[in-house]
C-alpha cells in the first residue's frame, strides 16, 4: 500500500443508529454510501440498515493515480471499521464459530445500475462455513451462499479485475453457470431452490476445480484476501468496458470514480421465512402514486434483478399477468409488509422524491439495504413531478428540474397505429417496461445489435434476460424484448432510464439460440424478421406495423408541466417551419413564433410541380427580362405560401429566410428530365445543357448562394420581399395579425445588407402605397453563419434589426468539417475524447460558442435592443439552449417536435441562472432575454 498522511479519512462508518456521513456527501461517498449513511443515521429515519462502511471515491482516484495501489492508512481504517461491525453484530470476520460475512458493492455518485461489480458472502471458506451452518441450522443455505461467492469472486476478482480474456468468449461465470444448469437438467429441477445440500456441496467442489483449471489460480480461502480482492475489483470495474460505455452514453465524467461499500450480510435465502426484493415508492412505469414492488422468497438480491425466477408482487397493485397467481408479500408476511410500507412512506417524504428500495427479510426480520432516487421513464417523470408539486411536496423549480428535457422525447414517441393493432394478432404478451411503440429486425445478441445498427438497420434485441454486458447492444436497439425478468429486472431498469421501448418477462416466446429463432404461440420468427412492440401494453406483433404520433393534448401531466415551464422560463422558443402544417404543429407544442421559414421548401414534395417548373425556368433564363417573367409567375405561389403561414401564426413573428441554396440544386441532371425541361421551356437540349453546366460549382457550400444570388439577381430578392409585404398587408387589412422578419442569409459584410436593404425599402414603400397602409410592421435582419459576420457583428448591426445564428453552417465553417462527411472520423474523435460532443448536435461552446457570444455582445453594443436567436437544430438541444440563455438570446428555434424539449431546457436554464445569481449575488453581464414578442411600437420604430 502506498504511503499517505495518517490524518486523511478514507472510511466512513454507518450502523447502530449513527453514521459518519450523510446524504449531502454523494461526491465523496457515492450515491449508495451517502444514502446508507442517511438511512442509518438521520434522526428522522434510523432505519434497520445492516452496519457497514464506505471507502470514498478519493481512494478510487488514488488507486488509478498510484499504479492500482491503496493509501497506507486505508488498511488500518478498514480494520477499525470491521471491528465496529463485529461489535454491533456480535459476529467476527473470519471466525470459524460465528463468522461475519460481508458484501462488497460499488457506488458511484450517479446511479449506474449493474455497470460495476458486487460480491456477496465475502468471508466464507471451508472453515467459516461450519460456523455459518451451526449458527443458521441450515446446511443447504450455507452451501448455496458458498457457491454464489465462488462464482462471483472468480468472475469479478480473478478474471475481470485480473484482465484475463475468456477463451472462446466464455467467461468463468458462464462456465460455472453451465455446470449449475447441467445439474438442474440432469435431475429435472425447475429452479435453483430445488438443489439439495448434496448437489450444492458437489457444485462447490466442482466450481473450485474449474476455477483452478481455467484461471490457473485457486479460489482464496483467506477472508482478508477475499475482502481486499473484492475492494480492488470494484475499483477496477470503474474502468470496465460496460461502465465506460454506460458513462459515455449517460455523459458521466470519467474522473468521478466510485466508492466501495462493505456491509454486513443479511440473508434472504435462509428458507421460506426469508426473502429479498426491490420496490418503488411510486410506479416507475407510469408515475402513479402507488407503492410498487417485487420480491422472491428464499433468494438473494441478485436473483430479483437477474430475472432468473419470476418475482412475486409485494401487493395487489403490483400484480401483472406473469405474477398474478403468486402470493403477495402483503398476504404472506402482513406485519413485515406493513413495516416496509411505513419505511417507504418515510423515505419519500424525507427525500421528497420517488425512491428505489432494496430490502431483505432474514428469518422474519426486515432490513433496508439501499435506497436511491428511482429510475423512471419520461411519462412517469412528468406525472411524478407535477403531482408532487400539487401535493406541496416540492416547489415549482424542483418540479421542473425533476424532468430532464430529453425525457420529453418519450412523450413524443410514436405509438403503433391503433387501426393496425386492430387487424394484426398479438403473437406474445409480456410486461410493459418501456413506453411507446417500436419496430425492428430481430437479433439475439448484443454484438449483433451493434453490428446491424452500424449497417443502418433498425433492430430489436431479443434475449432470455439482459445483463450489464449487453449495455451497448441495448442502447443501439430500437427496443428490447426478454422472456424472463420482472419490472425491476436489469432490462426494465436500464430501458426505463433511457426511455427505450421494452417488454420483459414475455414467457409466451421460446428462444432457440442455436438456430437464431424464437417461437411465439406457434409463430416462428427468425433472425432478421421484423417485429413490432407496444411497450405501453406489453404486446408483440409480427411484421413492421405503422407507427403514429401520440396526442399530447390528452396528457394532463404534460400540460400541467408546460404551464409551470411557462411561468419560469425567460427565453422564447420558436419553431422551424416549412409549411402551414408545420407552423400549426409548432404552435400546438407552444412555439412563440417561427425562427426559420424556408421559402425553397415549396419546390419539393406535394403540389410542387408548377412552382418548381417556374423556378427552373427562371434559373436557366438568359436575360433579366426572361428571369422577371418567370419570377412574376412564381410570385403568386410564394405569396400564397407566406400568407398562409403568417395567418396560422396569428401575429407571432415569422422569420422568413430569403432563397438560400445554390441554384444548381433545383436543376435536373439526368437526361430524361433534362429533355422534359427542354420541351417545357421551348429551348434546345444543347442550349439547356450549356446553361446547366454554367451553374456547376466546385464548392457549392461556399459558392453562388444566399445573399450572393440577391446581389447578382436583384429581381429574385424583389420578388420574395414583395410577396412578404403584400401577404402581410392583405392580412392586416382583413383585420388579422401578421408580423414578418426578413432574414438575409450567408452574409459576411454589412455592405451586402445595405445593398439588399435598398431593395427592401423601395418595395416596402410601393406596397404601402398600393395597399393604402401607413406602415407594415416588420424587422430586417440577417443569418450569422459565416465567422467573419460574427467578428464584424458591430458593423452588421448598423443595418440589421436582428441576428439569427445559423449554427449548422457556422459550425461547418469554424471546424472545417462537412456535416455530410463526418461519419468516417467523428466516431473516432468521440471515442478518443478528442471532442466531448458531436458539434453538430451540441454547440461547441469553446469555439463556435465564442463566436456567437462575441457576435451577440458586439451587435448589442451597436444596437442595444438587437433581437438575437438561433435557428439551427442546436435550438432543440438542451445544453445548447442553456448556453443561449446564458449569453442573453431572445429565443431559440427548432423543429416542431423538439419545441417542448427546448421550452423545458429554457426553464432549466432560467432556474440555474437564478441559483447561480443567488450564490454569487451578481447580475448577468448581458441584458436578460425578452419574452420573444416585440411590441408594436418597437416594431414600427425599427421598420
């Protein structure tokens, strides 16, 4: 052990109604250790927690910084804590007459379910087992505990922590599991509990021989060697493959480390008056305020989450089709259930949040092994937050923070089309562990899920049960389907945390791994076949059924949450829209305007034939006269589209981007379509080909597009601006509200804005006169998407009334990355941590963000009331939204279905800002964002 100061405290004890730590010390003690200390020592709780101690996360950091060694004082502090445990339990660690056995568990500051290691029954050997038998009076129980220790220790300490790669992909745990299954099959046993003392003794002997043969080292008999081997293995598991993968997915920092919790063992496998279980203070699947849980008689904790046996319900409410025939804990052990019910009520009231509880009953005595904030899906999170607020358990800020912005995605998840469900038979039923509908091709292993997903296939992972080793494949899958396990199994827990469609305990299907098929009530499904899952009901369908969007208007909890969000958020959220339908959808989700209306959308899709023809006619025109003739015809379509969208928005601002893409994108290049266009335009193919060839550019991204088109062909700008002003004027004259913002794209100098503004001013005056209006409210601005424009923002603001940062192109030009071609290298950058995030998903705050901040500050230095927003897809990314709030933007804009996410993120940002200001007692450097709508007086003043 490496040297360190003797004054350093690395071990925190809990037990006997006292604790060295408390719930606030999660960074040091990890979530599990902090909560054990709180349960054991807080005056309002003092629950029956088996005594133990926590080795801090600082030791994990030390472990990796000092060649996987421990501080010198740690051994002494651990020994002292073991002695305190012995005094409280009346047992002695390593004693052959009355042995103290312990569990060794991980405990990061943020829950990582099943990603790191646990070892139970540490301290058992050929000598101490005699004392365990004498004290328990149950030889079968003792040998069952022993065989579990050997299996876990060999797997966790002797193989994984030692860095031994399994031969033929079969780890020691799998080999030992196969030996267990072989005994069960040969003797016709259904469950592990059917094994006799003789069977277990033989297995222990065989396990030890197999460990020695396969790993080249004997299972250690020394209890202290077992203990320290376990401690080191838990620290080593922090950098295990599955833990690293989970941290990457969940964005948990690598330098946090894990704590290690050593706790006196209590046994749920000491007979039919013993049990173990997992419960939640509220239903984690739908958020209902009802106590929900599962338990197993004569079992240890790992049996519940592993899905090896079908768990029984703790009460009537917890019953499901797989467990409805099993006796509830409430009926089987009524007094203990009542005690457990009281504890869960106290825990929720104390923590003011839904708790995930692990408990064990040993010989009729209830012990609380763990509590933590329970994983929940998005639907449950929203319901819990709003109901706890209504119950006055939490305040408005806490309620909003309880729902992560990305959890709202689950409320927006598609569901299977009800019409399709009516005509397609259900081939299997299981437990609805993850909401929504999902479909994909069947695969039977995590590795296959990853491989198929990399090929662009949508897959459903089908397993008997999942384990932490499957985490990567689970994440890459559209949905997860297991034949075993309950609502507290590994698959259910992980899927719930990710908001992924999941069905567990689907006993209707039988997997045949050897030929990669499963049979469901007579239906044979092969690898690669499509299946569709209804994760809300637990139904499985053959084939690819259509999915539809759900109706959020009927979700009262969601509507309640959005009311709270509207009270708190400061920054406005707009939607990007291309059609009146998009605009309506955005409004339905709470958008406060349109931040990006693209005019070019009308040239694609339904009813686009005529406008596309006119645009092509304009593009290949030889003279300005030809061009103006085509534009005059096109004007009717552009005006109609803009007017319809302005009318839908009812006075909310609509930012209309002038034509942006290079013209060559609208011209056909295959011979058949060129011949057709030649006939329609009445020009020869040779002439048409020459004109099309003239449009070719080596780098269209940086070529003749955006404002450059308007400068080269002023008539293009004039047509669009006239359409905007006339559409607005006609709506105003009809007594309707309309407000447009004209946005000039791809600018890099104020001279471009000045050039285009002259056209705008002339057309504005003409339309006002023609329509008999004194004024038409509007704003004139630009999209900042070129670094030079951000750097020269103070000059750009001399002409622009607003900036909208086009973060997609700004990111491309700042990084020199083409977003269409990053697939070949970006995954490597992320894996190697050369970049923390995909810069096209989350704003690069250190680089691109610096340009945005600079542009905002310099622009407002010139024009203090400059309106500023963003309109790239970053507007729907929670971290990017928070950044935009911090720098004082007026709004963000995103696609309609991400509007709720952005609204919630904006509320989170406002709360975080308020909390930071309260701590620092300082005001934000930039003006606070406005509510998004500009007053009529201000609009007219600007225009």
